[in-house]
C-alpha cells in the first residue's frame, strides 16, 4: 500500500485517558492524534497505515444513547476519511465491549469501512456481533494489551486487502459461527477410529461438532372451546399444489408456501402432490390428505366439533432444512396465523 | 472365518466385439451381450451403456447407485446372496474385484434422491466416483410400472450388470490379495486381552421407496438390529436401495468397501479388538427408533464392547436415532464416536443437527450438505441434467442456460459419506 491507510481508533473514557468512571457519561470527541493504545497500534502499523484520529467516548454515554452516539461517531469517521476502524481491545469490560462491537458492525455495514476489535470470549459484545465482525480474542484483563494489539495489527491488513482469512486458531479471532466445508487429509472413518482410541486411552480429543443448546418450547395450553376455534393446517411434509408453484426445494428448503383451501373439501391427488425428498412419496401422492388432513377437518367442521378450518394452509419441506431456516419459517408463519386470528394449529410432520 | 479379496487393477475400459479382461488391466465389454442380459427383465424397455473416464468433461445425472464389479471364485455363495444369487453366507472363500472400476446406474428419475457424478473439475473433487472408470447403465423401464417396481428394476439391473462384468475376473491372477481373517469374539478377547473392545454400529436407512436397504435380500425395515461378521458386509450381504440424498446415501460400492470396517480391521490386534458389526435399521416411527436403539445398544453390551463407532445414513429424523443410540451407549458406559454430516444451511451458520444430546461429545463431521458449489458446463451429459431441479440439493434455478449447475453438496454422490468414506469435513470459522 503506497499511501498509508487512514486509521481511526475508538477508545472508551478510561483507555482514551479522559478519566475513570466519573467520565463514563462523556459524549464522543475526536482527537486528531493517536492516544494510549492507539499510539501503540500506530507504531505496529507503521509499514502500512497511520492513526489519524482517536475517538473517545464514555461507556455509559454510548450504551444509554446508542442511536445518537453511533450517528455522531459514524459522522466523525466520514469526516476524517477513515479507511479502517480499530476499536478496543475491550477485554472483559461489558459496556466497552458492546460499544466496540456495535460501532464496528455499523461502520462496516453502513460505511463499508473494515473494522476490527478485540475482546474476551465472555464479553457480551461477542455474542452481539461475532457473526458480523472479526473480534480478536483476548484474556480477561488488560495485562495482555501489547500482544493483542500486535495480533490486531497483523490481522487488519488482511481485511483491508480482502485477503483470505484463515481459521480462528490461525488468526486468533473468536469463531463467527460459520461452519465451512473443507477437505480433510484423512477420511472420516480414520478420524473416527483415532478419536475413539483417544477416548478409550483417556487421551485428549476434540469433537468436530460441538452439540447445540436447543431451546425447548413449552406446549401451548389446550384449546378451551374447539367448537368455536379456527384451526389452521401447517405441514413440513411438502404437500403443494401440483407443479409446485413456489418451487419449494425437495430438501434443504429456503422457503414455505401459503395455499388457499377456500371451496375445497379435500386435497385431491389430481391437484396436490408431495415434493418432499425425505420419505416414500407414493402414499402421500395417492392421498395428500394423509399429510394435510383437510378431509377429516372438513367433516369435523360440518359436524360442529371445530369452529372452522382456516382458509389457508402453509407447507414446506422438513428434510435437510437447517434449523435456522426452520426457526425463521416458524416465526413468519406464526405471525401470519396470529394476524389471521387462528386459534390453533394442526402441525403435521412426516 | 477367512475371506480373501483379490484385486485386479483396472486401467482401461472400452467396448469391443468380445468381453474380456486382459492382463494389462484392460476391460473390453460386448455391449450387445450385456444389453441382452439386462433385457431379460421384461420390465425394462431399453438399456443404454456408456463409459465415463476420470478427467473427461462428462456429467452423469441422475445417478441411482454405484456398484463394484466382483465375482466369487472360491467358497460359498456369489454376487449378492438373497438378491442376485441364491441365499448363502457371504464373507468366506475368495472374491475377485475389478478394482478402479464401477457400474453406475442412471435413468428416468424415480424419486428425488438421485445425484451427480462429474468426472472432471470442481464437481469431481467432491465425489470418490470421479476417480473410477465408470460403466454407466441407463435403464428405461416399460410404461405402467409403480414407483416401487421401477426402483427395483433399476436396482437389480445395476447389480446384475456388475455381476456380469465381474465374471470377467473369474480366472485372473489378482494384482493384490487382501486377507480378512477374524474368528470369534471369545477368541479375539483371549488373544488380545489388553486391547480395548470396539464394535461398529452401522445405521441403515429403512424408510420406504428409495429409502430402503436390503440385508441378504431382506428389507431392513423388517429386521431387528443384528450382529454380523465384518466379512459378510465386505462380501455383499448389504445392498443399497438407492436411498436418501445422494451426498450421504451408502451406495452398494461403499457397503462393499466400508471404510469403517476396513479401518477397524487395520487396527485389530494392534490397537483395538474389533468385535464385529451391528446393523441397525433407522425406522420412521418413534417406537421403531426406540426399539432399534435399545436392541443395538443391548447387543453391544452383551458382547462386552467398551467403545463404539456409530455411523448414520441420511439426516433429519435419523439424527434422532443416532443421538438416541449414543445416549444409551454412554449411559451403559460404552464410549461412542459418531460420524454424521450436517445441515448447517447454505451459509453454514445454522446449528448442524436436528436433535441434540450432551452425551454426543465425540463427533466426526463429514461436511455440510447445504454447502453450495458451482459445476461448469459439461461437454457430454449422460442422463438428463434437467433432473437437477428436482433432486435433493437442487432447486429451480440450478441449471443455467449454458449448462452450468449450481447446487448443494446434497446432490453430489458420496460427498458427505457418513461412513466416513470420503475426505470432506467442516471447520468452524
């Protein structure tokens, strides 16, 4: 890089040498020099960049006036022609961490300015922003300041030049939670047998897939009065109008469909089919009501056992669909059902 | 029980007037004779035969099964006992294999579980079957077959073709001879008392059309988990029903060359004591899942296993089977290592499995089935590339006008093999 990259540095009141907790309410100021850690960073970045300004802001001010604080600091970044934002490291300081994380995220998202910060793994700023930005991992106290700054200064040019970013272990950042598919030297069988032998010998081993913590949903209370309830049909069994008008995938669904049941007594095999790739489709295609039981619900509607069948049913494919997509579908379908004043849902899986 | 696998290294594959296997590893096939053989099944209207070689810009789609051509030269049985040949016990005597060659079945789509083999480029990197000399068998069934009959016709045609080709190796001298000898559990424990006792629990998809597996000809849906001698599986006891998504179906080829069994065999008597294989069906009902898990774990306990490798076939509901088996093993003090792929979404940010249990502390990942890849246009397409729109891993816009295919790994045969046959994994970034 020929001309030095213009770096703006963000610090809280303490590291920005404005004062202690008594200055936590200070509004953001821009100092046209490298202050404290910014000066150390400036020295480390000598070959490629220069800290042209340090923004100092009180932790309380930032967290209690987020929109205003962000607006003012982003304005400072624009004014100074910042090409890189460096914030912190915040170590285990929660309010400072939140400020570094959110400022870096907004600068990258709104202004397209590459941003890097540093934090301890348990800092609340990590969970807030690790998906969006690179956070260099630090210890829980400021004792390791110099080595963290050196890691940040080593990492930043890769972001700037858009070079390939290595693994979290190689680069020292906190994993962003992205599972990348890569080639392995040994095949899966060999890795599994080695892992088992390590376990049996009591040696250290590392799983390739840490288990997720699932949120458990409490079942809804029973419907008080079925005879007056509107019941909706929702299914992950892939029953769609023939021809699959929304082109829902047969596996790994990225969308769901909403289809009218108005005037229908049953889901006829000539008009509906399954596109689900995860089960034997023959019997569902012979009678789609086996998966979306409209026929039975209509009978119950006529006999007065339920109030009425909701006008639309919702369908997607469950097989191979990521939990993240499923959660999103659930939220969107749930919101629509609520808006449509549905009382209960028959949720049919396959 | 002692079984020998004689490998004949196949270097070239071609059509010609007479079928033969030359000493230099060249296989010549009489096209008309093989077609005539396969057409004996009156449910077949037409058979097409093509050859696809590594490095060629050839795309094969939609692929149903892949099979290694073999022949039994000594001992009981032959082919796939109970399926293509009369019932016999597999796993003793000697079998010859045309190593480096494969029979690949394609044809009209039966369901949505078929996949792609690219013989070159980016796609080739993701499937082991881009490295074999492939005899591609295109089966067109007669009209009016039910989907279940259609699947059976294609399955049997592939197995028959592989037996027909395999017969060429009957009188050959193998280039390499592997010996698989393993007596009884009691004998192993007596011989290697200090080595940890390890069992392999292989889960088989058993869920209906294109989700079935056949064990000695029995539909695995109808069996309780059963203990097998490892040789039986390597010698044709298990046949794929063209099951589940292409990326993680266990093709018949992979049953014959099960890499977990091979790995455990390699270390048997040196680092561990291999106690055998428990085949367990993955059923659709909760009752079925509990029954299979209970019984598989009970067998492991009865034979004194201290550790277990558990491999899944498929994903989604079968994640529950995998983790249920794992939990029950660990509750009994048997240490488990699982092999599975993951559904982490196209961006890789979702949690990987559809279920969870804290006991699953040792898991090998064989890749994210939703990882997106782009396959450049082929010079030659065997089959029909429009099929991608309906395959697992494909979507409506998968096939571009110039022949490029964008799809998930889901659609690439063997890419995320959950018996760990291949070299794909995930890394957390």
